[in-house]
C-alpha cells in the first residue's frame, strides 16, 4: 500500500471519528424511512377487528420477527464452521454442497449489454414496502436508575 493511500485512509478514519463525536447525525444517511401508502385491501371501517385482536397480532408478529432474527444470527454463527468443512459424513450429519435451482439476473452482464447498445441506465424498481411493528408501551426505569437518568437530562415516563 502506498504512503498516499495510507495517509488518505488515516485522514478518513480521523475525520469520521471527529464527526462521530461532533455531529454523529451527519454519519447517518436517513434515520426515518419514507412512509408508503397503505395497500388497496386494508380493512374498511366496518371490517376493523377489535383492538385486542390487533394488539395480539402485533405482539405475535414482533415475537416471530425477534425469533427470526435470533435464528438468522445462529445460522450465521454455525455457518462459519460448516462452510469450512469438506463435504462428508460427520456423525449423523451429511455435509455437502448442491447446486441451487434459483436464478438471479446477472446485473453486470445486463449493464454491459445496455452500455454496448447505448440504452442508457438499467431500469430499476423499488422493492415492496416492509411492514414495521413498534411497541409503544412506556419504558419504566427501576428506582436506582431514575436519579441517574434525571441527572443526565433523561425524561422518565410514569407507569
């Protein structure tokens, strides 16, 4: 690595560190994603389920999402070992690699074709909107934390 490249990397690292202390929000592109319109098939006023049903559905969704994230973390952790194993039989487990039946567009080839034929940019579309469920229950701090939080200017919510 050249001295110039090392100096540039050092400068970027130092400037990022300074910005993270002085103006941490400047390092974040967008904290609030754009809201999208409701789908066409939302409940009408007379079809709306009871609040308890909605709360149960939201709680179930949030719990399932948490379980899914935990499962994804566990899969990533275990893949670190399994990906380095040669194919074979390990106790009662067969480890092998098989060709996927899924296909995905080769964007590099598509871009090259568009460029070769002077068709401009490759047309792209946005992905489907994500459903986000947020629990808005008040956060209650235990008694020993309350004076410390007040000392630092935190606002406490009474239960």
